[in-house]
C-alpha cells in the first residue's frame, strides 16, 4: 500500500473495502437501519475524531444482502491524514463483516462512482444436490435442476452491448435504464458449482440479479436460448424473469482508466446519466 505525505489541505482519499452483505440493508445510509455506508462513515468519524460523519461515496451501491470483495469509495478530508494509520484505525473499529483493504490518496480527478469504467459482479450457483456446501450457503444460491452452461452462454451473448435494460431493472422516475453490458459469461468452477460473470459500465437497480434470473430457465431447458434477448427487446418487466436472491451476488471489482483520464471519464458519466443512482 502506498503511503503518501500528510497534507494540510483538503484531500480526497480512496478507501477500498470488502464486506459480507448478509447483515446489512445494502450500501446506502438509511435512518434506523444498519448499512455499509453508515458503518464506514461512523468509523471514519471515530478514527479522525470528527464532530460529525463525512459523506463516503462508493462505486456501486449494492442492495440488501449483496456482498463485495472489491468495493471502492472516496471521502474528502480536511487536514493531515496518515493513510496507514487510517487503514489500521478503521479496521480496529469496523465490525467483523467489513474490512478496509487499502487507503490511498486519490489521483486528481478521481471519483469512486463517476470515474469508474466498469463494475464486475459474480453470481454463484450450485446445481448439484450432493455437492451442497453448508459453509458457502451465504454466498451461493442452490438451484433445483442441473444447468447447461453452453445454453446459458449462448443466451447471455444475445444480451451484450448497449441497450435499454428496462426489462431487467426496477424503473426509477427520471432515471435512464440504458447500459452497456460488456461481458456476461458462465463457467463451471467445480462439480456442481457455476459462476456467472457480469460486467457493465454501470447497473440499474436489481439488474444483475434479473439478468442472472433469466438464465435459470434457459439453463434447465424450460426456455429457449433466445428468450432473454426477446425479453430485453420488449423493454418491460416480464413476470417470468425472477430477480434472484441477493446472497449469491458479489461485487468483485471496479475498473478505472489511467490517472490522466479520470476527470474526463467522470464528466462523461455525469453527462450520459446525470445524477442517476447506479446499483447492482
């Protein structure tokens, strides 16, 4: 971890973290509910001995129960900060289901949310009754029938590209549902274990879990391979598409451009979607 010099001006710090989403009502701060943002902002306040919490901005606002292994955030702090002490201090006061993995001075123009080029999520499935692992039950969804990975990959290919994903999103008033789906692929990682990787420039509310939900009836043979693409073209929610449970989903990575392109990327993202909440 890079440890930069302490500065006596307002500095933006990048804080990388991971968390088990089981005990949280998602990322976003909500009055009276336990959230990741609420826990992290309070931890920053305690460690820096501030009278009020500072606002922490994240790259992807995960929903209730969704996990993260590669969440990225930023916070603006006045005065000198030792990043190593901040990292150790945060991990000393944060609960056991949240861990900070790095604290670094953010490059000029960096915005955890708007500078991101893409978010990578992974959804994990188990389709083998004999392969059930009680130790992973909080991160893997069990499905009742064997899945055909080749069929799922063929169906997923039909969703790639920039589209209006209204059929796979919970619509928000005034919010765009146009997204660029960069990768959607499936692989077996072990007997009875599947992983679906979904990468996009950004995601609408529940989009990842709905996309994966459209793969289940294809994988078990109940729907044709071209059915998810037909749902997409309809641009309206289809009751046959299940929004899968949150616990199988993990935010694995957030990708950013080179440092000298961060500000331009943030400006572009704001212009394309405005202040639209981006969630997975």
